[in-house]
């Protein structure tokens, strides 16, 4: 079932990047359609207090902040479909985006589907998300001042998370399932040099201990002996990697070996003219709400300029030089 209307902008994904892109596109009178997905809001929906986003001096709950983002975009005319995209066709203009049996056509697409932190898959982990279980030290380390925390992982991300946590925690325990680490020697040496960090190898987490008041400890198994042990801790940081949500696009858009979409330096442009990527779907370095929102703004401005370059488009960017944004 195809709609007769050809949209100017379709945003795929509902998180800081997608909602910011929708806000800017809506204020440029582009009437964006946001196909936000059932899991709208992204990783902030499993985050409790957010204290490092500008404009919220007292902090805010992650889900509440995402509702604010969404409401602001909606206020200026963004339309929403709370469903998942089934497939896309970027082979010709207008592009086609399919939701169930509905076909949506559009001149530009902003991909903002984000990335998901890999989880341990434990029921107790899910129950304690936002109450001591975290996937981002930069986001949450300040909540663990003078507390004991456990970091799970053996790569560069785990070493970086653990090292950062030493600025706040009294003790950091790295649990790794093998006795060898995938981390680069420099990152491993940096972690080993800290007096606050200790290593427990050949260990697999069996359960995160705690309740309504938060995490109280971690139970793990020694894979060599089969014995179980418990360590008292007030926080668990899972640092075993992220997976970008790019499965829909891998056969049409350039991506790196890890699946992250590749954009032109200094831009959100992908290899397909008129398709832009913003947020964690193309950022495997920073992965912050504020950087995702910033790239969402960039994507909307890039899409606006793309449309302005097409004959007859009345967008505000048509009178703006390429090096200057249409709006600050």
C-alpha cells in the first residue's frame, strides 16, 4: 500500500539524533515524518538520572528527557509513526521506506537508528538497569563516588571505562572471562598501573545482586574450577561492546567493518546522495546524547541544503552559503 504523498524528509529512528533532526526539519517547514520504532527513545530509556546534558541543571530522568525531545519536535509539526521500518530502497528517487505493508516515499532520509550496548543477558541485569547497572562510565561514573564497582569486559572499552571510573570509585574490579585480554597493550598497561583497579580473570557473571535500593554485589563463576564467588559492589558497568542498528542499510550504504555507517568528513552525508546518517549509528567514539543531538542538527541542515539545491524548493537554506548554517 503506497501513499500518494512524497515526503521531503523521513527520519528513521527515535532518539536524541532522530528527534533533534526532526525538530530542525520541522522548523524549516519540511514536515518530517519520524518513523521512531517501537523502542523509541533509544538507550536513554534504560538510563535513570542524566546530569550531563546542557539545560537540565538539576538532572533529568532519561525517559523524561526523550519525551521532552519528542514533544518539542511534535510542537513544530513533526509527525510520528511508532513502528519499525521493515525495509528501505535507496536505489532511486524518491526513496522508499516500508513499514509493514505501507510504502512511504521521500526525497531525503535521515538514518538515526542508533546503536545498542551489548548486554550479559541476565534477568537480574535487566531488573537493575538504571539502579546500578550501567553501560557508560562517562555518563554515570559520578554516581559512584567512593563506591566499589565492577567492570565486565576485556577490550579497550573495558580498560577505558575502568580507568575513567577510578576518578570517582574507591575500587574498580575488572571481570574477564579469559586470562588474556583483547585490549591494546597501552590501554591494558594504563589500567594495570592504577592502584584502584584489580583484575579477576576466567570469570563469568552469573547474577547481579541487589534489589529496589540498587546493586549490592555480583556473583561470578570461575570457569576453570566451576566455583562461584561473590563480590560486594554498588555498581556494574558492562563494557563488552556495541552493535549499531544498521542491518536494514548494509546492502545499500557504506559502512565499516563493525557495521557503523560511514559519512563524509565534516558532514552527515552517506554514499547515497540524499541519505544522511546521524548519532550513534555512525559514531563509535563518543556515543553521548549531546553529540547525537548535535549530529541530528547537522543531518537536518544537510538535508535542507540538499533539498534547497533541487529546483523549486522554498527551504530557508536556499539563501544560505554552504559554509554557514541556515539557523543557529
